C-alpha cells in the first residue's frame, strides 16, 4: 500500500492520548508500515507509548536553523523533507488546531488532497468519512492521487492496540528560513486545562450557571473526571465564560465520549457543536426542554444540586 | 490599500439539509454568506476606512452566489468578482487556484482575507492553497490583527485558552474567525447603493483551469440520524449521581 | 383726572398693540416652525361631523381630562371659570382705550346675567388652583412637573382672577361703576368689597384702588399672553386643534416608509427637521400633566424613558434649532441622539409600544409616531440598535422566525394532530395563521395545539400554511427595521394572495394587529379575527359543549395589542363568562385600557432588559399579590413573560392562554 506517516502531537513532551485513536484509524486493516513523526519532543522517550499501536519507527525531525516550533513554514518544509526521505505516501495527523494548520500547509505545497476532521479512514481505498454541513450530514469522500493527507477528529476512533517494536531516530532536515513568518509568543495559560476539542469528557454550563464564579462547581467535577469544561453561547454572551470555552455552531466542535449538559435547553446551534458525542447526559429543571428529546440520559433537576452530588459520588469512587 | 476578501455562498447553518441523491442535497434552502467570511469582510472594510483603498470581494460559486457578493457590497466592499461554477462543491485546490487567478487578473493585493473554513464542506484549506499559489504567508483562526509597515501581526487561537502571536510579511492571507471583530449590520442607504455596484462574472475556463484536475470527489452524503428521547434518571440528587457514575463505568468513561 | 384718562387711553392702546402684537409674532413663529419641518403627515380632516362632536365632548365637556377624577375636576373648574372671565377682561381693555365704551349701555339685561354667572364661576378657579398648588407642594407625585413654568402659570391665573374680583368690587361703587347697578348681579365680588371694606374708602381712594386693580389685571393678562407661546400653556392654543385632528379610530398602522425612494436622503426621524407638522402640533399641545409617564411601564420600572420627558425634550430641541429650520439650513440640524442630549438610545429602545401613553393623554398626543419613526432612523441610517437584535434580524431574514429555527420545521408543531394544510385544502373557511411563537416556542406550541383542539371540537373547517407560513414582519417593524419588515411583508403578501383566504384566524395579537391594520396598505387586506373573538363567536353559536370547570378565581390579562391597540377588551371576558366562568372572574387593579404591559412588545421580547426592574416582574408582583390562582392571557408572548415573572417570584399562579382554558372546559 505504501508507507504512512503519522504526525504525532505532544503536550509538554508527552504524547497526547488522542493520538492513539488516530493511529488506529490510520492503521486500518494493518497492511501498512507506520512511521511516527515528532516535531518537538524526543523520539526515544515517546516510542514506548506509540509502538503499542503499531508505529514501527519514530522519527524526530529537527533542523539546524533553530526552533521549528516558531517557524511554521520551516516546519512545513522540514516535514516535507522527512516525508520525501522516508517515502511517505499517506500523512495522517490529528485534526487539532496545530495539526490542521501543518497538514494544510503540506497539502498546499505538495498540491496533494487533504481531508480534515475525518471520523473514519480507509487509506487503502482512499476513502474518508467526515462531517459536512456542521454535523448535519456525513460525507464519504474519495481522495485521488499518489499522496494523501488526512486529519482525524480527536476521540472519533476507538484506539486499538497493535504492539510492535519501534526504533527511534532523528532526521535533521536541511531547510532554509526566509523569516517571513514567525511565531513571536504564546499568550494565555495552557497549564492544567484540558483542551475542549480533544477532551474525552466534557461538562458544559448554560445560562442557569448565573455567574463566572459558579463555573467552579463544574471545574471541581471536571478535575475529578479529567474532563474539559465548556460553556453554551448564552453563558458566554452573559459574560460567565470566555469565548474559547464556547461549544456550538459558532464555537468549538467537540466529539467526546461523554457530554454532560448542565442547564442547557438544547438549541440547534449548540447541538451542531456536539451532536457526535457518544453519550449525552442532560440536566435541566424544565421538563419540556428540547434537550431531553436529543440526549441519551436526562435528569430533571437543578444543576446546583446534581453537580455537587456527582462530585461527591466521584470522590467516593476514587477513594474506594 | 487593495484588499481582497474571498467569500463563499453557503446554506444557512439553521437550514435543514435534505440529501436528495448520492452526493446531492436540496438547494432550495436559504443560502447566506459563510459566517466566518463575514469577519474577513468586516476587517477589510475597517482597514480601508482607516487607511484608504478598496475592498474587492471574490467568490467561486454558482450564479446565485451573487447574493452573497451583494451582502459584502452592502457592508462596504467596492466591487465583486464571481467565478462561475456548476456545482456547490468544488475541489479546494481548484478553488484556491481560481481565486488566485481571478485576483491576480484584477489587481495587486496588499492583503487577502478568507474565513477559516466554510460551514458546508468544512475543508479548512482553501486559503492555504490560495496562499501557496500566490507564494504568500498564511495564518488561520485569526482573532486579532494589527498592521505594521510591511508586516501583519496576528493572534490565533490554538486551544486551551492559548493564543499564538505571529508576525507575517505582507502581502499575506488571513483566515478570519469569530472574535476578530463584530460584523456590521448594513445601513439601508448602503444596501441600496450595493445594488448598483459592479460584479464581474468570469468563467472557470477563462482562467485556464481544468475542472477535471481535482483531487477530491464526494461519493455520498448521508443524513445524521437524530437521537431519540432521553432515558430519565430519577431519585434524590445522591441517588441520581450514583446512577450516573454507574453509567459512566459501563460506558468505560471512567 | 382727564389727563390721566387720556394718558391711560394712550398707554392701554400702546400696551394692547404691543401685547397682542408680540403674541401674534410669537404664534406666527410657532406656525412657521410647524411649516418648516420636512416630514410628511397623513393627517386629514375626514369625517368632520364626528370631529366636531369630539370637540364638544372632549373640549367643552372636558371628558378626556376628567378621566383622572380630582385633577380633572379641578381643571374643569379652572377651564370654565377662566373662559367666563375673558369677555369681562376684553370689555375692560376696550374701555381703557375708549372710556365711553360700556357693554352695560348696549345690552344691560344680558350684561347683568353674564356678570352674575362670571362672578360665581370665577371663584372655583381659585379652588382649582389651590388644589393644583396642593398637588405640587404636598402630594408631589413624581410624574408631575413642578417647575417655574407651572408656578408662573398658577400665579398669573390667580392674579387675573383676584384682580377680577377687586375690579368688580370697585365697580359696585357708583363713582367708578357709573350708572349700572353692578352690586345687584355680584355675589362674590360683593363679599370681597365687604371683607376688605372697600366702601369705606374715599372717592379718591376707591378710584386709586380701582385703577391699581385695573392695571394689575391688564398687565398680567398681557404678560400672560406674551408668555403663553413659550410655555406649556401653549396647550391653550394647540390642544383644541390637536384634539380635532386626533385619529378617530383606535387601531392604527405604522407609517409606511417609502424605502425604494432613491432620492430620499434620510429615513425615519433623525433630527427635528424630519418631524411633520402633526408631530409638532403634538409637541405644542403637551401640558406636561404627566399622566402618560404615570402609565408608562418603562418609566415605572426605572428606565430612562418617560413619554412626557420625551415630548418635552423633543420640543426643547425643536425650539433650540428653530432658527436653522426657519432659514432652511437643514444640513446643519443636529441629530436627535447626540452627546449631551437627554434623548439616548435607552430612551428609544425601552419602549414596549404598549400605547398606554397615547391612551391616557388628554390632548391626544401620538407619542408612538415619534418613538417608532426615531427607531427607524437609528436602524436604517445608523445601524444603531441593541446588538442582540442583529442576530434576531438575521434570523428573521434567513429563516423567517426570530430564533433562527429552520423554516422547514415550521409545520412540525402540529405533529400527531392531523391538521390540514391549505395546499391540500385551499377552500377552507378559516386560515389559521399560527405565528412564530406558536410554531417554535415550546409554550407557544401548546397554545397552538389547544386552539386546534377547540377548532376541531367546534367542527371548524380550517387549514394552516404549515412550512409555507412565514413571519409577518411585525417584530422587525416595531424594532425599526422597516426595510427587513417590508421585505418580509411582501413575501407574506404574495403567499396570502396566492391562497386568498376567506378569513384569517390568528393566535397572537401582534399577528392580528399587523394583518388587520397594516397589510391592506401592502395589497393584502383580508378579514382577520383574533382567536379570543373567534372562540366567542363559536360559543355564541353554541358550537362548543361545556363541562364543569375546576377553576377557582381567575383574571384576564389584557394584551396591549388586543386592548389598547384594537379595542378587544370585552370579548375575551365575555368568552370566559359564557364558558361558565363568570363567577370566578375578577379584575386586577391595572386592567383593561389601564392594563400593564407584559414587557415583550416593540421587539423587546428579543432584547436584553438590563435597566431597573423587569416589567414582567412588575406585573407578576401584582398578580401574586392579588392571590389569583389562574391568569388568562390571549397572547403567547404575554403567557411566556408572565409565566417567567411569576416563576422568578416563586409564585404558584398559573398562566393559561384563553384557548387552553376553553379547551379545558369543553368536551
């Protein structure tokens, strides 16, 4: 079939969990050799994690011309050089903000087809499945050509182990930097916050939360679950949460395993951002709230009673 | 300044999409300007209002896309260019190339805006291909922009509350997203004036583009089924919480 | 003495010329300002007989003023007393110029009777003025302006009456009154003479007294005359024409702006030059009585909008810029909403268009004509409106409903109810127009389903438009977006004209109002009925079978667009009574034409309410305090607002639409 290159993403040097599902999706029937590419991060320390899923070689891409992280165009050239060097036919990565950006640059430069946010891959037949119309339909796309690039939606595919022994090596790319594009700084705190679009569990607060301070109720529960906290558009508009927390049509699209909606009525706009969640639990005091017609489990209650009760139950759980 | 804004005529996100055949859908629904493109149009107009120049809006689409161009003209763009296609969906590399050639034929861009993605095909890549064709730097998911002499300083959201600050040489391509600005609601005199502004119609063939050279083809569209009624959990908050934890364990979430 | 009389004659002549002259100049200027404004008014003098009758009942009969009992009574006394005194003052003026002139010499009998009447009627003026002072000094209601203007007017009027009595008292002295037996006809003036012992004055003393009273009287009248055109007492001149020209019918349409006019430089009311002469007459007619402010739901809940202050501030703005208007320098007229002006965005947008102000105004000022035209300007020309409305406008434009639900799903509310579509049944007797709230809002859908139940019980032949139904544009229009509204109306008109319904039944007073009063101007004038009056018809025709109701006390909340806008006040009550609920029906304090708005009108349902107290809470408090378990409403927005208000107060009262109630008491 041809060699597949996996664009691995790290967080503070560690491989992000969401990579594993993506690797599984790329592996497909398992007839392809998979090489993992790391830009920023050590091949040697990462190979343990990824070889469990079938990656047989981890390549750390470096460049002598300085830090690739702040030079998107150089990063692109370096990755392309690695792809050429290792004879990569398919490049698969996470459809995260960084992943989409890098893959699009590579696709544009190589004039290769690109599909992002895929929830299913069939590299052998060169067919992918992704959302069209903001989650209202799924589209099956055929990608033609010798080289394909695909971004997989985080948590869309269940990771499956396929252990093998991987080598680790370093590839030093010979790339020039014309300096026309530089990342000069990263603002804001990333510490401890689980990224919404990659989270496995998400708890979202709606307008009934009533204040920015009350989000601490959700944060406490989220911490115990390792979950991310989101906000509805109404909560963001009311000033209770920043826009970066907004889930929905005009916010982030998420695909967690579990989505707990606290005080959300279930508007079409919100649903567009999370309808692919595997399980939706809705907590609302209004028995006529539309969300009860669109979720898997419903709780007719006050979030200010239910969420703390859940937090307590989880605490008991972990202490057992 | 000569600013080009690339827009797309797409179905309103509120509309129900009815799949009517393998890869076709009922196009009688309401179409609007791609919401992300609005931020691009607004930003371009603000820049030109401050620094002088003109905003030209470009789109690749069916003839009905003229309506979206008119919306941009009502917001303050000076002229429009429509590259005509037969279908709603077109391979991104062909779109990118068509946009680049139409713009190049028209003038010399100082800045190009697009939306970060379209809400129908959600490809998120046309602006990269456009930038590649122009050999310009590109940044997407831009929420803030400051223009300096020969550079654009943008902020882009990468998630987890983190924003990257990027400096790019101009001319460059910027993929706008929510947060960059608040798009204006057009005033009536501007809406009336927009009806008279120029819209140039171009055929793909005029741009020398081979439509068969695309890489991507939609094989099938499938409606996503709606969820049914929820299973209600009842009892005291403590009892409900316990039930929830059980559900979570069963679904191997915890 | 003769020299004095001669000098007096010259002086009085000069003063009369000067006084009336200045008065005329000032009034003429007011006229010129009225003619200088660019706006078009569609005020016509139609149905003249009716209008004359209005003058007799409202002005002469003071019926409108007397709607507020005590102040109304006081005003009536002042009105008649003051009128009665005028002829006497005119005689005095002529007599001052021409000392030989005495009406007593011409028609002594008639004169005597007149004096008797005038003398008696003048006293209650002082009583009335005393009451006015009492209200301003002791009671001090917030809505009553107590400024220099008000006090000067009270002062002037009092002096005129008091000097009238003193003059009369002196006239009873033969050396001053001449041959006519004044004392015979006076009652109070005689009292004055006796109390102040004016008879004991020497001839020179009484002559001096008389002349002093005379001059004081004359100067005060002339001073008042000159003062009137610049004060709120201008209503003396403007009120009568304003009442004469008032709209004779209660229902009215918003002004249809010609948005296709390519030459139009502006739309709506952007500055005082855009007013029309009728607006200006409205401003002149205002007496600053404050009754509109007292009724206004925005003012009573702490918003900066007071209809009285709006009129006053606009009048001041008009006068401040009148020089520019008179010179035709329209380009330099400053905008209504500008830095330092008391007219702010919040003043304009706080209005719920409930018409309580117009309803209560004793001089028939059309406040809404100003507010709604000003909104049009802000939206169409400035794109200046509450930011949350942008999404609503886009939703209306794209999916024909304010929430942006897919217009495809507009017919889904009746799933499972077997409701015929008009495409399948074009000859239906009734086209039931459901409306946006009735189609998409959960609470509204329950009301629509109840209406359908009742229609089926009565075996009514009806159909709905289903997914073809479109919003009628009312909310967009009230929120000032005339362009969007007209686009929506045109679309709707085409659909209606395609089906040509025999009768349109609406579930919502806003839909009812716009179809009935505004759509004919756009080419679709059909017979329209609101569901409360239609259900009443069905009940009267005995097409519904009633059963025992389980309701206890019950009250009806009047919707503004049903009651004040269209006069449908008794019909819903009669419907409840004929449905077996007459024993249960009570009235809230603020009811019928004085009913309090729920706060949703004027597009406010879709705006944030951040200032002061929420209007729906104000109404809910009244409901909760009245301890009435059930409230009947006839509008989905009222139902939603009242339900939310009561819920916020943790009240247990339940709001039902009248159709739901009828559904519950019929089989």
